């Protein structure tokens, strides 16, 4: 199974947005997609990650791995988000060594969520 990079496209990052103007979150999503992502990373736009007071936010998840939510991002961080997603995809448990993380992933983590345990009988 691949990695999912959720990008909040409704995020206003505390900025007023005029009618018809793209939100900061939508612009971040567009920059991530335009820059290209690794084959094993799916970019999924979402309508809210409930991190509204933390600027633009993204979440990384994959089955059996730790999940992360990062905030205080902008479209200028798109390349670092992609680099962080690639490092996450290469980490079997989702835990990327500290020094291998882009700086924004070291300093702007909002949450780390443990993998969901699957009961043995449910897996069979």
C-alpha cells in the first residue's frame, strides 16, 4: 500500500480570501502537484484537517505506519513537503530519522498518531 499525503485545500491560513480567489491551502496543493510527487505517494485534497489556527496543513499516513499532521505551511514549502513525503514513504514504520526530515517536518509537526492495531482474527 502506498502513502497518502492529505492537503487541506480549504485552509485560509488566517488570511482573507476574496470571492473566486484560491485559498492558501489550494495554492499549496497546486504547488505540490505541479512539483511532482514520488510514484508511491498519493496526493489527496481534503476539505479540512481541523488545524485552522496553524496555517496550511498536511497529513501523511499509510497502513501500519505512524501518521503525522504538519502545519504552518505555505506554497513556498511545497518542495520540502514532497521531500518529507518521499522520506516517509521510504520508512517502513513511518518514522523518519530526525536528521533525514526536512526542517519544516522537524519544527512544524502538530500531531503524531500511532498505527491502528488490527486484531489478529480480523486480519484472517
